[in-house]
C-alpha cells in the first residue's frame, strides 16, 4: 500500500479511494463518495472545474503532486474540504472526498458535528467530512502515507465494481455533466445530488 497506487488518472484514483479509510487522530472514516478532478491545459486531463484548471498558483500547488498528499481548501469561506492528490508527480489532478461513514471516534465526531441528525450524517458532504475529521487548513500538503502524519490514508481492497455508481459532479458550473462523481450504492452516508444553478442545461441533464 503506497501513494504510487494513486499515480493514475483521476477517475481510476477515485475508484481506488472508495472503501479506503482516512484516519485523523481518534476519528476514522470509511470513504463512500468521491469526486474526481483533472488539471491544467498542459496536462493530460484538462478540467476547467478543477482548482488547477487554469494553471499552477501558490494556492493550488499541492494539486501538482506528489500523489497521496492532502489538498485542503475552504468552501464559501467556512467549510473545510479535503482532496487527495492523484496522478504522477508534477501533473495536476485530485479526488474530492465527498462523504464517509465514521467507523471510529464517534464521540469526537459527534462533538464536532452537533447538528448531525444521526451517525450516518456525521461525514455526509465534503464540509461535514472535514469537520468530523477535524481537518483544517494547516493540514494542507500532509503526506497521507507517512506513518508519522496526524492524518493517514489506508487503502483497502478495491471496491467491487457492482457496488459503484457514477453520475454528474455537484456544485460546479463547468463540465458539470462529466460523470466523475462516484459512490457506493449500499451506503446511507452518500450525499444528495445538487446541480449548480450556474451549470448550463444539456439534453442529458434536463
């Protein structure tokens, strides 16, 4: 189990991360929903919806590798979202962690997420996942495969393809219909699909 397993295209990396476990201190989360993102025009997976879609900046530098690092950002200035970098070192791509099932540290996660209606809601949605795991901006760039890291990723066996569903991405206006949102069909912690009102309507999405 190493970061090299994620040195692949975004969609393959997203599939590999389904069923993986992310540990942050006493809290552990079983990943059940992810969203793949590519990179800048110079790379093999240009993706206008990605933070790296226009090229490298100090803010998105972690997206350019190496794989297995954590890219953290604030959504709407308040929700901390966690992404796991994929692809070869120097090529931008990553996977947003959308939802997870808390499998350890429930009391800590509940204290961080007092508004959650039940355990299945603790890490449902990317902002809630970040909150439940206590991930902050200071964790930007963390090597998730370093045993000394406070946040670690454990890749389990690849998920059975029959358990995986795919659909359009959530909340993005560009390439919204790219079917790069993946989730485990049998999980109650998968988030609801919400299309961005800024995303153009197509015959497929109407």
